[in-house]
C-alpha cells in the first residue's frame, strides 16, 4: 500500500466498495480517500489511519461505490438521423441491402461532412450527457463518418474537445477504414492507400489518434486491406482494434491478435481459432448487445467458449446512428445478461476493469486501487448486481472524476 498522505483532499465514508480488483473484491462499511485526483487510501472505515486529515468529508449514506463506468466502443460524434433505415429493416430490408443502396454508414457520412465542428459538438452533447448521467467517466470515441481527411480530423477534434471541456476521459480511435466513400467506388485498395499514408500520418501529426480500427467485413474491408492498415498503425506506434466477425467470419479476430490488438469487437461469428488467438495475445472481446438487439441478430457470440479460454469480455453501447442508437451503459449491462446470458458480475467487469483493458488503460482506471485515478460512481442500490437488473432507471447518486464531484 502506498504511503499515507498526512492530508487528503476528500474522504468518502459510509460506503460499500466494489473494487473490481482480481475480478471483483468488495469492502463493506468502507471509506475511500482522494489526494491530487488519485485514490490515496481505501479500506474498512473502522481502520482509517490515526491522525488523518481531510479537506472535505462526504457521507455516502450506505451506497455502493464502483469505479467510474467505461464505454469502450462508441461512435459518439456524428450528424444526421437514420430512423428511416430502422423502419426499412422492420419492413424486411436487410442491413447489407441498405448499405449497398447508399444508406448505412455513407448516409451518416454525407450529413457529417456537411456539419461544422461546432455543429458536430452540439449534436453529440445530448448523447454525451446521457452517458455521463449514468456514471460514465471514460469513453472511446471513433471517427469513421468522414472518410476524408478534413472530416475525419473534424470528428477527432470534437472528440478531443469533449475530453477537455467535460468531466470524462476520452480515448480517440481513427476508423477511416469504416466504409468505402462514394468517390472511391470500385477502388477500395486506392482508398486504403489514402488511409494508410496521407490520412493516418496527418491525424497522428496533429495528435488526434490514440488507436486505429477497421471494419473488416464483406460490406467493409478485406482481411488483406485490414492488415495494411494495421501495419501502417504499427509503424507509427499505435495500437489496433477491429470491428470483427459481426456479420460473417472473416478471420478478423485472429488477425487482430496477430498484431497484439487491444480488442476485437462484436464477434457474433467468432471461430474457435479466433478465440484461441485472442486468448494467446490478451486481446479483449468487446460485446455489443445493443447492435445485436437493434439488428435483430440471431447468431450469438460464443460466450461459453470465451469463458473457457479466459478471454476478458468487455461491454459497450456501440452508440451510433444506424445499428445501436443507444447511450445507456446500464441498459447495455442488462442486455448482456438477458440476451447473452452473462452474469451481473461479468457485466460489471465488462464496463470497468475489462473495458479499461480494452482501451489499454488498465493501469490507470477500471478498479479502485491506491494510486489509480479517482474516478468512481456512487449508487443507491442494495447490491452491485442491481446495476444490471433494472430495465431503465438510473440509481446514480454522485460521480467523481479525477477526484472532483461532478
């Protein structure tokens, strides 16, 4: 345990801690202290060190305190609306057909290209505030609705602004290889050239990219094209992740593991070979039940095999306009339990410690430990499983970001 500071900035007492260390670990009748934005002490309240001093004491009133929630896969920044596609799918039109007819991702691209930076921020804020109200303290924001350098940069600048101007940690992911823009129709390899050279290098030079992603799918990009993007990212020292095995098995998860990828996401069509590769590389499986639900998918991700292989499983909203227009990480937890048969504990791990690992920040956040960032949420619940139990409703009582109540 780190040396106890003589004076703390704040102290929370009368709380129960779900620490999420070693998978869970709880401390009832506990206290947690903060100094300079980090956890300085935690343990049984009865064992508070003699002679401690704190500037501010907060009474948790018997609530549960967890790490701040982490939404590790979102497409938060975009313009436009695709409720027409929702209606079309309900009338029997397949998602792939909508995409081929100019809808899908490219519909959002048109709207996003037409929006200014301020307009994109304004459009994103209602989604952001909904997430923050549910105890989210960290989220990933992907680009991918620009598909040209100017708009991809604009999206990522907005993501950086969100991280500067609001109480949330933001990790940015460049998803230039999200779809083939119309001006490159029939020239996918040429577009990948653009992504790997001009776009990626320019965005990295501006300091806008934390990781690189690709949509590897029959309606997206081939494994060979995906590997070219991974190689370009690796040459720049950037970690990779992948939209993998959502609609078909393209071997994307194994390819991600080959490059020591942070995560492979979706995974409904994940193979045994892909699971073995992920287990060997430490690549996190990110499941996205909102997209599964919204697309009325019938192929379930291989949860039992992932468990057997001890692959860490994270959860995220996949907030996006076409296939998961959802901003509730709490509802995501419930869906993971009801649709995928995950346990409430697995769901909580999926939005804390495993989600942190999926973003490559597990040493900084995702669990309550001395020295880690003081990001946590206070919940008026009887037990942590309640977070996955309720359909709608929000039991959050307070949120602390970098030590500050917000």
